[in-house]
């Protein structure tokens, strides 16, 4: 359990963006948000809205154009590079490709702010590095070359590097972007473990809304005119995510946090039956552009049961049988429902 | 899992042992080739005579050859090899470009422009042989400035253009542009200046006066010490600028240190020995293959030893021991370096430009 969680980071009317020549290109209205220690925070927003810029600004890679960032109550402008590197670690979307660099060496670079002028790895540094490798379950890879790792293994190595850096805050720009589903959940699980067990504050950007909603402690939702923060559930209730998609084709369902394509309904169908088959038949019907009717009117579908192996589509004048959902849907898509 | 860790531990110990073994081997090679470089030459001198000459009681002819010619030349070769290779290693890391080196990027050309300004531009009675100690420092400083200017230009360009091949082509363009300027300067200079300059461009390890070797040794030592200080920064820069900053590196400071260091190393060598190609680019790759590491705490000393060795070998070959003729050392270094460079180019297609 997280006890005594206290504010470790706060943003006060932060203005982010780029300076090109004389002109300041401010990306967003002033942002105000905060993070407590041990929280897993997802940063959500549409492409190009400035998530990466925000994360880079929090890491100190670019200066705020206005407003303040406080780490443990101290302004980011008052930190030296070295001090900041002991406070916050960073993983960008940039892939590190160095031949002849071993996993151990990459993780050891996390010790940079803690080692002497030549970067000598002392016994206690070695312990920290081994611990970081253990926590990310990369121990057995330590002698492998970074260039030989899979995407997921490389990402775990990068996380081990921040662990070795021993910062309270980890900032990750789309840490799961190029991973397959299993890899995504593995990394997310790791991030969750670190925030729960090692009291790390992790701020990460993602496009995977469902994952963010189900796993993170807090969401920073960046919209065109504001930043809304809160537990994912609070934002769901407030309907905050609806603003994310002012698109006419995507529909966000704030009951279960799923998306569907908005399409003109072709009609409604009643489904008789229960269980897993019913659930997936409903999904298929939705996909084909029909809604599920609550009353038993024509046409209706009787899904397979013990005595019957077929999906039975009953119209007012005809009955058709299908051996799979695939066949059922192909038929539905072809025919206009009223003609059945 | 347990056995994995045990195996890994033994691997660690083994690779540590290997590193020590390779270092010992390289150190031995440096010593052996240094001795061979003194013993072998156009005039064959018996080993016993060489030893006598060094310990100061031999036939005066042999003594002159050994002490006034071969020994200084061997020391120069060693120094030049160390300096060029180190500057190449630093450039490759700081530009994140496996093809970087003082010669290909035009840094040596920049240095030679500095030298051309001194020899062709200012004094009509300077020749490389007759320059006094102050003159040597002026020559070397001009060379640093020339090397530094090109280095700055390349740094500026590479902060905008990430493509390795583009930067290489720009390096070639810079070299050509500088040659054009030098040719124009030659056109307007008198005969003695021209002769002095042409002799300088031929690149030689053997024409240095005692005071020039003195200046070279001091400058290169300063560069080597500075480079030892840069190993931690270079390691961080391997990750790219953003990651380097995020782990606490002051990138601008690192760039300045490495910039000064490479300009001193490449500039000093070029000032006295002329442009010597392909050592700076090839040696760091050989060292990486040998040690299989990206850690500059290993690569820097490795490059120092390997660079010295290869330059000594080049010098020995260029003297064609036992014959009357001597090859230009530049030809030898090119023949040794170019195959390595080609190999790196072919291998790098797979790694899409990273090393």
C-alpha cells in the first residue's frame, strides 16, 4: 500500500513550446498539474498536441517558456544538470543503437550522476546496477549486446538504466509504442510494480487509452484548451474523454472505456441466448452496423445451444441457419434486413 | 537461473582477464615495434652497434644515424599514431559517426591551411628546418586554429544534418575548398616559400628538429591527458545528446573539451608531419573489434597503444628495411587504413548508420 504519498512534482501555469529566432511558439495554454510520489501517471492527448514537449520540459531538456516546474518544492530552474539527473530519469522514443555496448554497460551509464570524474563503477554502484537488472528481470542478459536485444528487452534495459540512475521520478515518452501486445503489458506491469513497490513516480505518455484507464493512478488529459487531471474513473464520470474525440467517426463509450466506429445503424436485431456466444454475437452484429434490440421483434437470432449447433436467423417469412458467426455476418452485410 | 548467473560471473571474470591480456599484448607490441623501428632502416646496422650507439660509445656515423635520425623518428611515429587515433576516436563518438576522422572530415586540411598561412603568408625566410622554438609554437598554434575552425564548422553542420554520408561529402567539399585556397596562396608566393610548403605537404616523420619534437610531445601529452578526462563524457554521448543530458552531462561543456582536445591532437601532428591519412579513422575500429566494448575507459588506452603500434609498423614498412629507398609514410597508412574503412562501410549498411 502507498502510505504518506506526498507531492513530488508540480506544474504551475507551465508554458511549453519552442523558441525559433525571436518568436515563441507556445504549444498549449498554461498547464497546471501535480504528481505524488509512487503514482503511475498517464499523459493522454492527440498526436502533435505537445505531450513529448511537455515531457522534455519536465526532464529539463528544454526550458519552460513561462510558468514554473517544482521538484520537491524546488524550482527546476534552480537545479543543476547533475542535481536534476538525480531527481528525474528519462526514456524517449529514440532508440539507442550502439554496437559493442553490453546491457550491463548501458545500465551502468545510469550511474553517471553518482560516479567519479572517470566514471569508475565502485562496488556499491555495481550492487545498484545488479538490483536494477534484477527488478527488470534482465539479469541473465547483462553480457548481451544491446544491438542484439528485442524491442521489449531493450525497453526493459532502458528502464533498468533509470533505476540505476536512482531517481524518484521516471519520465517515459511512449514506452510501449513499438511493442506487441504481450510486450506492452509486460512493460506496463513492470512500471506498475515499480510505482507500487519501489515508490517510483512514473509519468508516461501513451496512445493506448484503454490501457491507461485501466492501469494508471492518475491521468493528465491534455486537450486543446486545457489540462484535466484526475483518477481515470473521475475523468470518465465527468465525460472528459469525449473531448478527445471530436471526430464524427469514432465513438467513445464512457461506460466501459471502449471505442466503436460511429456508423449509421442499418437496423436492430434481437438476440436470444446467453453466455460467451451471445456476447461475441452482439459484438459481431455491432461491427456489421446493427444495434441489438431489447425486445423480441423480427428479425431475431437464436444462438447455438446444446440442442442446436447453428446460428438461426429468423425473419418474418424465412429462417436461415449458419455454422459460424462469419457466415452469419456475411449474409447480414449482403442483404437488407427488411427483405428477410 | 543460478547457473546462468554463475556462467555470467565467470564470463565477467574471463572478459576482464581478456581485456588485461589484450592490453599486455598491445603494450608489448608497442615496445617491440619501437625497438624494431630503431634497429631497422635503410642502412643496416648490427644490433650490437645499435645498442652501443644508444649507450654512447660507438662508431660516430652509426651514432648519428641512431640518435639523430632513427630514435627521434620512432618517437615521432609513436606520438603521431597516438594523437591521430585518439582524435579519430573522439570524433567518431562526438559526431556519432563511424566514418569520422581527422583526415576524412577535413580537420587535417584545416590544419594545413593554418600552416599554409604561416609558411606562405607571413615570413619569406621560414622553412620547416629553420624555424626556431617560438616559430614552432606559432606554426602549431596556426594549425590548431585551422583544425578547430573546420571542426567547429562540422559540429555546426552535424547539429542540423544527421545523415552520416552527407557530412562525409561535406568534409570532402571542405577539403577541396581548402586545397583551392592553398593553391591560390601558392600561386602568389615566392619560390623558397613554395618549396618549404611543398616539402611540408609530403608528410614525413623524419624531418622534425629536436625543438619540433619537443613541441609535438608537449602538445600531444596535453591532448592525451585531456582525453583521459573526457572518457566519462564520451560514454554518455554514446547514447545521443538527449539521453546524455538526462543522465546529467553538460553537453556543451563536453563538446568544448572534446573539441579542444581533438584540435590540439590533430592540429599538432599536421603542423609538423603534414596530413597523414586513415590512421585516425581506422584505429578506433580495430580497437573496438579487439576489445568488443564501447566503454571509453578501455577504448582510450586501447587506442593509444594500437595507434602507436600501427604508426610504428607503417614507419618500418615505409623505410623498406635493407633497401636504399623510402616510401612516403602517407601511402603506407592509407594502404593499412583503407581496407578497415571499407569493411566498416560494408558492415554499417546493416546498422543503418550507427556504430
